[in-house]
C-alpha cells in the first residue's frame, strides 16, 4: 500500500512528470497550469496538454499548450457518420427512394 499524502502534495514521477494531489486525487501539474491559464477545465476527451520544449519539468505557462486531439474520438465519429450515410443510402435504395 502507498503512503497517504496530504492535499496539495507534489511529486515527480520516474517518467519526469509532476503530480499534485487535488481533491483527494492525483492530477498532472501541466494540466493544472493549463487550466489556471485558460480559466477552465481541460476536456481530456478532446484536448491534450503538451510541453512546447518537450521538457515535462518546465512547468512555465509559456511552455504549456492545449491542443485538440486528432484521430481518436474525432476519427471514430467521422467513421460512424460515414457508415450511417452508407446505410441510409442503402435503405433509400431498398425502399425505391433513390
């Protein structure tokens, strides 16, 4: 079992990323910095937070950027829309509407 750390405790993981305990959960520090800069939460379903200089130890707001995720969810949505369109076309053909 791990050690119970207090709220606000920060540590650097072996992969070089910094974490802070917030509301009882561990949160990536660069996400916290990005949220403070933007004044809103990060939507991890469609956004990612990156280091401009590729250094996870550089938590300067100028070094942190929020980008839209490409592929993943957006790609899956496009594939589903295309499939729906093909199926609707086939349905129109079967009904004699085409």
